[in-house]
C-alpha cells in the first residue's frame, strides 16, 4: 500500500474536512452528557459521495481530539495512508463501524459508548421496554439487544446490522458490552447515543419502584410517525 | 395571514423583549440542573398585558437559544408573523402551553421537561407523596399525575389544566410522559421544574430503602402557608 | 431599634469582613458538590470575639452571593441595622442557626442543605450506620436523626442542639427535613455538609445490594481519634 | 536527619520534576470524574531510577495542588528534607503507598479514593463480578476485595500487596474502606481508579434490576490479552 495521500476531488476533499470537523466536535457531546470516561467511546461519520468514513484514533484523550487527529478509513476499515492522522491507529472498534457502513448504505454515522445504564441493561441481556413517550418519539418502540460478540472478527458489526436492519430503533445494546447507535449522519447517531442512555436511566429508575404502565401500540406508532416527520426545523427533523 | 409584524405599543414591545430575554436565559437553568438533554424541554412566558406568549423554537440546540430566536405566539399557539424567530417552528409542545395560558389566566409561565426521576414516577402513573418539608414548602402536598395524552390535539393542555386547577401543586406528572410546571412567570415555573425533579429524586431514593414517615397534614398546611407568604425578599416570595 | 450601624472596634470590624468573605465564598462549595438547588441551603459563620454571626440572605440566587450581600445578625437572629445587606431578610433558617450559636459556644459555623441522600435517610427517620472508614474518621460513628420540627419557633434549633450536644457527629439529619452540620468555623461545617451527603449516598447504595459489614467499635474509636489529631497540616486538622 | 536537600544527579532531578508535574496534574482527573470530595483521595508516582516517590500533601484542597506542593518521599515513606513541599505532611496514606513501592517493583503509580460505588462494594466486602467487556479489557476478571485494615501500621499496604500480587486486576477494594489502584505509572493507576468506579457503578445498577449474564472465561481471557497488547497507540497501550 502506497504511503502517498490519494488525490481527492475538491468536492470530496471538502466533504472529508467537514466530516473531520463534525466527528472531532461531536466527541465533545459524549463528554458533555457523561457517556464516556477516559478514552472510551467513539464516533464515526461517513464521507458523503465516497466509500470512506472518519473515526477517532484509539486510546487518545478527549482533550486531544482535533479534526486533524481524526482518521480517514475505507469501508474495510483500512486507514488511508498519507492523510492527516494516518500515523495513528484508529479506534479498536473500527472494524465494527466499517461493517455497518458496508452493509447499511443509509447509515451516515455510528457511535459506540459504555454509558452506565445502557450497559447495565446489556449486562442482563434485556431490551428496554417503551414506556415513555420520548422513547416512542425517538426509537419507535423498545431498544433491542444484540448478540454477545467480542472483538477480533466481524461478529460485532454483524450483530449490529442483523439487529437493527428493518428495526425502528437506531440503538442496539450489544450483550455484556454496550450500546451502538446509527444515524443519518454522525450528529444523528450521537443524538441516539445521548437518548439511549437517557431512556435506559429513566426506565431503570422507573421500574425499580414498581410496575410500569405500558403505552398502547397505536400511540407508540403515532408518536414515532409524528416525530420523524414534524419535529424540529424543516428538513432537519430529528436532529 | 399577513407577513408583516404587528404594530405593538411601546409598552407591549418592551414587555415582549423582557420576556424574550427571560425565556432565552431561563433555558440555561434547565441545562444547569440537568433536566434536559439535547434539544428536549421548553420554557414559555406570557407577555404581561397582551394575549401573547414567548416560547422556544423546536429542535434547536441549547447553545443557540438567543432572545431573538425565541418565538412569539398568540394564545392559540399561532406564530406572530414578521416577528423575530417567526421563520422557525415553535416547540412541538406549543399547543399545550397555549391551552394553559388560555384557561389559567393567573399563569405567567409554563415549563416542560423529561427530567429523569419525574418521568420515572410518570411511567408508573404514581403521584409523589409529600414526605419532606421542602416539598410541603414548595408544592403544599403531593405532586399529582395527569392523564395519558399524546400530541395532536388539546388533550395534553386539557390534562394539565384539569389536574392543576384548584390544586396547590404547580407541577403535574403527565402519565408516561413527564412533568409540566406552571408559575406566576417563566422563572417561577422553571423553579417548579427544578424542584419537582429534586423531590422526585429524593423521595425515590428515600422509599427504595424502607418505609417513609408521613408529615402530618397540619404541618404541611403550615409550611405551605408560610413559604408562600414569608420566604424570600419582599414581594418576590417563592422566586 | 436605631438604623445606624454600630461602631465596631477595628479588630471586630476586620473579623466581620473575614467571616463575610468566608461565608459568601463557602456557598460556592455547596454548589460545587451538588448539595443545593435554586436558592436552597445556607451557611453561617460566627464572628470571633463578638456575639454576632453572618448568614446568607433569604431566597437569593447562588450567583449573587457577594460578601456585601451577607447579613450580620446578633445571637437572637436579629439583623444588625445599618450594616451591609441589612435591607434584606436573612435566611428563613436564621432562628435555628442563632439557637445553635447561643447554646453551643464552641460552634463557629452552621450549614443546612436539602442534599438528596441525606434527606432520603431523614425522610425515613433512620440514622446512617458507620460502615465505612471515612465516616469513622469524620464523624466517629453513626449520623444521628433529630426530631421532626417545623419553622416558627425554637424547635429546629433545640432539636439540633439536643441531638448533637455530647455527640461525636457534627451532622444531624432532622426528620423529614434534612441535614444540619456544625463545625469549628464555617469551613469546617461546610466540610461536614459535603461529607454527610457523601456517606449518605455511599451507604445508601452499599445497603441496597446486600448486608453491610460492621466496623468494630474499637476501630471506629481509633480512626476518629487519629483523624481529629493527626490528619491535615499542623493545627488545621480536619479542615 | 539533615535539613539540606540531597544532591540529585541532573537525570534524577529531571525525573523528579516530571513526576511532580504528572502527580499534581493527575489529581485533576480524580476531580473531573467525581472520584473525590474535599481533600480526600491521593495519587503518587515513583521516580524512575531512584528509590523515591512523589505524593500529595495531607488535607490540602484540590485547588492548591501545584507541582511544588507535591511531596518527595523515600520508599519508607519518609519526606526528603529540603525539597519543595517538605515543610508539609504527606498524605495520611503515604505508608500504604510506600509499602506497595517497596514490595512491587513494577508498580510506578498508586491511587486511592473513596469513590462512591467502589466503596459501596467494599462496605459489603464483595468482589465485583466481571460481566461487562470493558471490565474484561481493563481488569481481566473480577475486582478483588482486600482485608479490613486501619491506618497505623503496615496492614493496609500489606493487604494491597497480598491481594494484587499475581492478580490481573490493578484495583483492590479494601474492605469497609475503598479502592486502591496500581499501574505502570501514576497515569495508569489513575486510569484504573477511574475505571474501577465506572464498572462498580455499572455492575451495581445492572444487578439491582435482575440476574447478570456471565461472560465465558475464554472470552474474558481473550479480551484481556488483546487489550494489554493492541489497544491504544504503539507501546503506550492501556494508557
């Protein structure tokens, strides 16, 4: 593999820079919402119009996450040589992110954290029931659990894709591991990571004090439909 | 509907600006106390002397909530055209706020959040018992639960008004949804939102470890009466 | 009562200013450790060499607590007219602080909060057992519960004094109300307020997961004796 | 003992300064992650190439932890006279740190905190089971409990060394007391302190809601092996 940077078209080069900026900045949201400690957690974003994505380097402090430290990868998870950050190793979860991008073409962003309450549900292998309207809005039903899988082959990526394909939820709780979220872009996936911890925490506390009242399925359907179409400003719904 | 801004009297124009400033700034209190994530939650304030209120735009980051982004509405929840912010959609909860302002003339502020412990009680449809003196001070008794209602008609607003009319509490837990609070003005409603989460969290933890000691009704009455009349500086009691 | 400021000796005037500075600044520690919301909670400090103490005004935001806003009171809790801040009402808990200063001459600081876990134990009327060494260090045994008492007469102050007189603990959980702490000065009482919430939270979580291991009484005695005498720098032990 | 500073070689003097800087700065991480309150908790770092370590002074505020306030000790825990900070007393846990450095030559950093959930497990004398992959990565299995021991002789240090010698875990929960962590250097030990609280909190919440799914031992072994060798950038794995 050559060590020279590929010659990107000006449009793609501009897209790469935008995604670098977004991915670097969005890691700050993981810190702001207390979803990560130390160097854990990672955000990636697909480069529109190219078979590329940008991801966090492995084991680097959240204080050092500048755009030029983000790492550009192809959809097999290989670092693109000669590009900024390419002297570092990408996140150890890069293979899982790459698998999602290869198999879910509509996904533009992937996030992984070990946020406390989402991991707590994952350690029991228990899906989060949809008992609050904010969860119906955002996820359209329960948050599903994915299979136990460890780093080393495609099994994490495959588990994410199999669980979320055709599912309303943009979040999966990988058993004994933690949440992975997907979205239209990196920001949308980060929002899902924030919201999955929020609902994991709320439903945890709700249930420890007594039985929960279910939401009728038709109300869940109605809330989900409205939120996807109406909420927010114009075309930027859900973000 | 015309696109021109209405001609407000200088007094009303000044009031609108004051409420814009207050509502924009008070959203920061929701963040400070951890009551909201991402773009969730909303504060509104009635414009004194006019059939108008100011509310947050829908789906906009808490980092972007300047006074000129707040949206001026009439008491049917319709955006006043030609005014600052009128090119954006108001909060998706605007109809509920408007319903409260139409039916409760003494209410000058409304707040809605999905704060964790208040939502946890709401997901069980359980009122919060008044077992701590701070709650007697602030709410004069238990925090009631309102009916299950979803966005799309007047049912949320109606549920808030029916539950809180004639009730001491300025907070209602809408079932499976979350708290709405009212107040003499926006700041007073924000205080109620902060306090309802505080008591929801404290009573949750108190009860998970054993039986609670009730407060005698006459002590609750006495604390509530004192707090409404004496606490704070001069006429600004309770704020 | 005259409206003119009394003529303090230069030494007392300097002491008053020092206590004003300390009390104003120490309120920031209540915020830093999440012990208070909105305008709740209060710190006071005795003026050395005078029958005076300095306390927070009632219902004023933590952002506005400058030294000149603190209020100087005599040991009956009456505001000293003509002094800075004397145009405002002192904390609604002033009578309780005054009672403590009148009856416990060694106490130089008093703090009251509604911190979450301390209030949770208070709502059950349950003392916190001494099962962690940090608690043996700081409090020398369990944190006791004081009687139910409401604002309006001396009953809160009397309950604090009766519970803490001759007790190792500098903290009391007033039933259904919350913690009051005392100390050699305001800073020492604030430290006790920080530590009582810390141990209230830790022992709460410890016990919800299974039986606690007691610490032998002789170990508690030994830890308490050492901490009072050795810990910290020189004579400033425990602060 | 002379009061004159020893004459260190330039290399050792430079190492001492580096460790002073690191130890002072790393205390900030304990604050950032909410592991300590008031003046509690302490970090120390061994000086490479010398029988010396640097530790926090006793009872000093986290706001005052500059490099020149850190205290240089020999491996018996005696302060080196004439060096910066030597006019103050070192942390009351200095003897335990010194014992670890004397008996575990590969340890370059030691941290002690009273972080909430780690102490909660310690108050029950219960080890934390390895049910989440982040814990397998970082600790290679359960977090063990050490014996009850109080300050005053070598029993805390001996308990740490006996529990951790030959154990994969870099963290021990000293019964009724709290976590001590070790590492290749001070930063590595601080990371272990951050992670032990993170897993203590997550597994606490996971278990309070139902049975946990164990991770197969061979998966734990595989995750631990990978993390020690691959994670992070180059040789700086795990930091």
